[in-house]
C-alpha cells in the first residue's frame, strides 16, 4: 500500500478530512523549499504537493505563475526538485510528497527516468496536469510498478467517460477542480461541488480532494463536508509573498494551522 493510501486510510479511521498543501519548489529561494515543506507538516498538512517549476503553467493563476517565474529565475528545475524531496526524506519518512507539474520537464528527461528518480528521491506520486488518462495508461502502470501513484484532475466539465477513465487509471486520490478556471480564481459553490462529487463517487472509489479557490478556514470547512481532503495552493503562495523570506516558514505554518483547526472543529 502506498504512503498516500496509508495516509487516507488513517484519516478515515480517525474521521478526519485530509489537508493537501502546495508550494512551488525553489520559491522564494532554493534554500527555503525544504524548511517550507517541514513547516507545512508542522502546521497540519497531511499530503504535500511540490510544484515542478515550468515556464508555461497553463492551469495556474497569476499567483502560482509568479512562483514559477521566481523559481526558474533561481535556477530550479526538475533535478533540483528531486534533491529537495531527498533532503526532506532525511527527517520525514511518513508524509506523502506528490510532484505536481507539466509534461514538458518529464518528457525532457524521459518518463522512465522521471519514475526512477522520483522513486529514488522518496516521492510518492505525481499530478501531471497535461497528461490525460486516456493517453498515459502505460505510464500509470509503470508508476504503480514503482510504488508511485498517478493522480488525475477532474473538473466541473468532466464527462462521465472521463470520470470512468480516471477511475480505471488513477491511484492515490482524485483531485476535483472546483472551478471553471485557473488556480486561485473565483468563489466555490459548495452545493455544486457536493453534487459533482456525488456523481463522481458513483465511479471513483479513490478518496477525493477538492482544490482551486479554497482560501480560508470557512471555505475549507464547507468543502470538507463533502470531500475527503481539501487542497490549498495559491493562498499559501500569497503568505510566502507577503513575508520576509526568513519568516516565510513560520507564516506558512501559522496559516496552515488555522486551516487544520477549522477542519478539525
């Protein structure tokens, strides 16, 4: 059983909603990535998404786009991301780490190399925004063989056929995008989210995390009533942007702790 599956099983056993958090590797500086990962865990994160910097992050709003730009300016690419995961694993063996990004960096090093280096570093899975399930079944099989989960996005516009494809190919958890738009945009209609998740659960037995647009404890708590996990990214990046770099880990920990507290109420 993967580390992600173990985490969600433990959450279910304790009747808790998972908290999945996102930061971009190398932002605001290369030396802060691992301290930020540890701060997220200290604040109560259950699963960590670590963004692989990319020059054209098509699903991201302006906040995460800026984070990618800063990371790339800092010279951080996919090989540095593997090193951050390896360093994080030196002192944390239990928190799942999911690499989140786009196909281009993976294609550049090769899918097999990506899988092997992810496994060797201690990552637990990947979300690759522009890898649709119908086009990467072989890749998903190779990921599972290496003990890694391949996690797919579902959206308000996803067809029943796409949901069934994700159910067949995906593992770890499914990521439901709550909004028609990019990360950090709009306001969540929790009634609509509840209806869509109910429809998805007819086909998908994996835990379902909901992201895009969750910005505070109240929204997180509302989404938690229908989801297995909430996913927060842009709002965390804003905490980093608003802080002196040396204070960023403490600021991120405080914010994540406030979300964890709302979820546990």
